[in-house]
């Protein structure tokens, strides 16, 4: 994966990283960002981030958080919020946390205060009684998608705080989806409703 050292005269564009130009770029980035500095990639992403946020509760070192961060980067979420424990396993993020804005909140109340200050409705994603099928609802353009951790799902405080709780249709024997998979499905539903085609 990646490309070797730059061939020919080096570009004068300050977005390019001399180390990467000299030694090659083995990062998992799209071709348009080859040889770019991390800061330059983040700045370019910031110009076109989508106005949805993603939050996941982390009360017991949920291993899905890295997957959620990686998927949020793929769908260009504005920010990922980790609620509860600050530490999480970054291996699943595959280094995408360098390009994705992350914010920690000690409690659900702290997250809600953030959302109120930015007029972001909270959409919980869980297969709870009374939830609305995701396939039948129009997600708000500006919103925060909130996911519980693997197993227990959304905490009682998160359920109470959500303006809307949506569920993902399931047809097999398992009771619930992996939280990282559920996050990907919900983010893709947002993208289908609100995003245009990705840049070429």
C-alpha cells in the first residue's frame, strides 16, 4: 500500500511533507492526499466536513470506538465525541484519529450541554421498545448520532436525553448489532439523505 519516494522535482506547495516526499507515503489516505502533511489534510477536510456529529458511550473500554472513529472519518463527520472513560483502544481507528476531530465528555450531561450550545438534536441509535425504524425516518441535517456501548446499549441517561431514538432493522437471530456496524449504517443513512457525491 502507498507510494515510494517522489519522482522528479519536488513540488513547492507547502502542503507537501519533505519526509514523505523523500521516503514515500505508506499511509492509508486517498490519492489526493499523498505526500501531504497531516495538518494540511485536516485543514482540507475541515473545509467540507458534514454537519453531523457522532458520540459513543465508553463506560467499560468499548473496543468499537476505533471502528466508529474510522467510519466517521470515512463519512467526514464534523466531530466524534467519547462519553465516559477518556481512554479507548485506538487500534481499530487505523490512525484516522489523526484526521478526525475528537472530543471527550465525562458524562452524558456534559455531552448534552455541548449539544444545547450548538442547537444539535440528539438522535439515539438503539433497538429499544418505541424506537423508530431508521429506514422510515429523515435524519436531521444537523444532529448528533449517539450510540451506546456494546452489550447494554444506550445508558438510561442517554435514552432520556435523545430527541429521537431510531432502530436498525434486523432479520436474523441475534438480538443486537455490533456498535461499530450500527454506527456505520446510521452514518451512511445520513450521507444518503444529505451528502453529495464525494470529491473525485
